[in-house]
């Protein structure tokens, strides 16, 4: 992880280096993004010539906190509230010599996510990855969706929640994710674009993995990757 975030000289890839490959995975609450990404990474490691693929999500916050020398909870709080009062910021500034502004934290998180994407061979789950890596050619942006009833049932099983609690969890988590993404939009009207949107309720999870792998191949990412490797070129 330290190698991936690196120092200032490594914030972006060199001109001769291909950025990616990277898959960003956006999902509606209750679609099991991390579990799906883990299965997808296993299949990518079999099918795509690359260093070992890894799943990245909460690692972004921990790596950002490490760079900023603040507790990960501080980073999390920046993206979990809609407003931050000036008074709160002043109190924080006086209470810690390691105070970092919300703008600094947001900038650092963006750089960390961007570094993961450019370094490649990773699946970025959430974290506005599709917005931050939208200009990377060797990227596939995927979104998983499902009807609300299916997602509620899924959460009731996976998290052992009552129906009302599952609905509440979806509402609250969706709000948090929207706030997080809003921090990384170029403007408030920026469109969220995906290469592939899959209703995960209509397929077995192994079938969805195959669909994503097919899209990865169709985008020509694996072929471009091979051309950068002497053995295949």
C-alpha cells in the first residue's frame, strides 16, 4: 500500500507507462459489492496477464489517513456529513497540531484513489472511482443494481436485519455514498457514466462475473495490456 500511494514524485504515472488496468465497481446498497469484487479478482487473476489483482475500498481511507497523519475516522467524517461549520473547523485546528482542512483531506483521498487506478490491477469498490478514473483508457466502469425488495431481502440475510432496519440501512448508506461522490464531481451536474450496468438479481453471481469479464475483453483492455509486455508484444 505504501508503494502504491508513494511520494509526490509518484502521484501520476510516467509518460511511457500505461495507466491501469482498473475496474471501478459502483453498486446500489445491498448488492454485495465487496463479495462480488473478490470473486471477480480471483477470475481476473486467472484470465488477465497482470500482477495480482486486489480489491480496494476502505484501504483508500486508511492510506489517506496515513499520508495526512490523522486518524482514519477523521477522514471518514469529512465524507459522512453534508455540512461542516466554521466553528467546528476552528475547534479542530486548535485541538490538534495535525489538523488538516476538509479540502486537504478531499484532495489527498482523490490522489490516493487516482494512484490506485493508475498503478492498475485493482478493483476499486465505490469511493467515486468511476468519477476519479473516468479519463483512464484502460478502465472498465461497472454498476450493480437490483430491485429494492431483492436488496432488502439480501441485507436481512447477510446482516441479520429486520425488514424495517434493512430499509433504514439502505436509506442511510445511500445518503452517505451520495455525499461522498458529491465531493469528487467536477461540478454538481456532472453525469455519472458507466460502461456496464447489471441487474444482479437476474443472474447468478458467477454469471455476473462472466459478464464483466466479457465487457473487459470487449473494451480491448487485455489486448492493450499484452502489447505492453515483451513476451506478448
